[in-house]
C-alpha cells in the first residue's frame, strides 16, 4: 500500500482544485494533509509502514496533518483587522 503514495498526492491536488472552485479556506487543510500523507509514504520515514497498512490509518494521519495545517495557517495568516463585524445596534430598534 505504501507504493500508492501518488494517490494521496493526486487526491490532495484534486481537493486543492476544489478549493479554487469553492473558495473559503475549507479544503486547504485537507489538501495539505493529503499531500503530506503522500509525501510521508513516498519518503518511507517511520510511520510510512503503519500508514500503508490500511486506509483508516492513512485517513487518521491525513486528519491530523490537516488539523496542523489549519492551525499553522491560522497563526501565519490570521484574521485580518476589520474582517469580522460586530453589530451592536439593530436597524429596527428606532
């Protein structure tokens, strides 16, 4: 199963293309996690054998890498000033 690293990378690229079609930074983490899983399988470092044993292990590693990617992107990109608006007055309260 470890020789199927390219499937994980191709799935990550397909999800990245989906992110381009449906913008909102929802699929970015999943795409990065999937590509990361493929790169771990390709490199053959220690969890590659465990990931290659079955699909659920690969999905678990993809989910963990996606969570890490989302957290890092949140720290690096963050929330821009003025991106969120808090409404304190209702227009119907006159």
